[in-house]
């Protein structure tokens, strides 16, 4: 019997097992599927390299450390450092951040240092950003950005759960601008002494994002197609699966914990990969992609210019576009037929890109539980969850519904969990 049983071989479970192995602790992962990686999945379809989950990873310290330890540092693939992001506004693609703003909107952002109000308890992301930077900055910049990250309504997202650092900046400095300038000066000094830090705001690998979980899995003990995992099968159990699956695992032994996990809500997303011939575009495709403010009335939340961002994503002479629809605004799109999805995505891309040719479908996938929602009250919910876990020594939870949904956030949480488990086993003797 291993000292630690990890339920789930997604990036949280893999990163946790990796760190525990480095700490010399015997660990086994059990996974219901027949592969590791969870939502991180790369597939090659007719010469197109499709990402069904995260398309890239941000260069956060914990993530870079894990990549380096896994021997993948030299495989990191940065995009063009000057690749622009776009906002689709009033019939045009406008470069982020200033392109979508009027002079009045820019002036309101510049006035942020003079805003003296403070955040009330559990303020929404929308209310915070409107209060500090103005409605236009929220509606045309931050709103689309957060919709792209969380597929959520910023009026429901909890500022304390999503951007706690900004709340600290406001509390400590009064102005976010002043705090960020001071932070930038300190960070620049640190970066100058950081060895080999890769360039780029986001990264991937030549063979796609699944490269990372596949490499981690090679060095770990994993049993696949295990659908009956439960707590109590080892001295310590770490649950890393989505909340709706965790409910079934803990319901018998920890009914109060199961009831809390039932409260986690997810936004559904459809990922639609499509393609165009390069000659059909009036200008060569460049940049990260575009996001769409909800006021524009499009169903597409945003589109990544996959073949422009990283090489090797499409056959010669073709471009690959990865589009997203659904989210908390339109959960019903999950029930659309494939034909309806392709009709909407194709026509809207044709309009946004000003192309005479409608994109060809490549593949699509439906994620019923795509992204956990960090809504107002999330901090209180996490506190209640931790209280329940304290009543069950040896049971731990680390997952994307707790302290951040991004890949780097999951890796960082997994690192902390691994050290907590190690400390628990040490005390237990």
C-alpha cells in the first residue's frame, strides 16, 4: 500500500505526485480514464494540431520549475513576443489595450491614482474594475478578458477569489497604479538575476500542451481505468478530480464534505476548431487572437489564432482558428446540434475576419463542466471546505475549483498540498 493515494491524473494530481516523489514519499495515482492529463489534451486531426483544453501556459515560477525538473525546458515554445491581442468592437479588430478605448476611456484609466474609495467586503470583479478604472475599461477590456479566462459574468465573479493581490494593492497603497509601478521595479531587479527565464507572455511545446502531463506521467506510478477509488485506501488521500466527481468519492464517508462540493458550479464551453486557406484572408493572420465584448451580440466569446501563435499547428497554406462559445452567458449552446454550432461559428468568424470564405470545420468538443465559477462567496465556501477537511485527517483536496483554474495555479496549489501531506505523514510518524 502506498503512503499517499492521489485520485485523478490531471495536472493537479500529476504535479502533486511529482513533488511527493521528490520528497521521497511513496505515492500512487488512480485515474478513471485511460490517459493522463485530464482536460489538457492535444490531438492531431488531418494535419491540424488541436488543443481541447488549455492552449498554452503562463510562465509562472512554479510552472517553470516543474517544466525544468521534467526536462522540458529546451522544448518550451514561445510565441512572437510582439504578437498582438485584439478586441472585436464595432465591426473591427482593435489592438489591445488602447485600440478599443476612446480618449475619455483612457483619461478615466489614467485617473485611477486619484480614486480614494476602498473595496467593500466581497465585491464583484465588475464593480471593482468599474470603480477604479471606469465602465469603458471594464466593458471593452477587462470584461472580455475575464470572460475568456473564466467564461463567467464579471458581475458574479468574486474579486477576493480571483484578484486578491489587487485588493491588497488597493488596501496597502490606495492606488493600483502606484503599487504596480513599485512592484515592476522590484520584479525587474529579480528578473535580471533569474537564470534562463523564457521570453513570452504564454508558452507551449512543439507537440502541444499534452507534452507536459505525458512527461510527468512517465515517471509516476499510475493505475488507469479505476472507477471505484475512495478515501481510506491509503494513510493519506489527495482528491484532485472535479467537484462533481469528488462528490461520489466522499459521499459515503464524508457527507458534509460532499454537500459542500455539490455547491461548485461550472460553465459549459464548446471548443470549435476551424480552418481557412491563407489566400482567403485580406491580410496574413497574426497575433494571439481576439475577444468579444458581450455588448457586440456575438455568440463567440473569443478565438485563438492557433497557427499564427505557434508553428506547426496547421498544414501549409492553411490557418487554424480555435473558437469558444457558451460560458455562463449562454449555457444552452451545449444543446445545439453540430450543424448549428458550425453555422454560428463560421458566419461570425467570416464577419470578424472580413473573409469572403466561410471557415471549414475541423473538429469540436463539448465541455459540460469546463470552468469552475469563482463567484461571490467563494472565500467563505473555501473556509467551510477546509473546516470539513480538518475533521478528516489524512484527506486533502487540491483542484482547479479552489485557488485558481489556470494550469500554473493548479501546479502551485499542488506544490503546497504535497508539502502539507508530507508534514502530515511526518507528524503521524
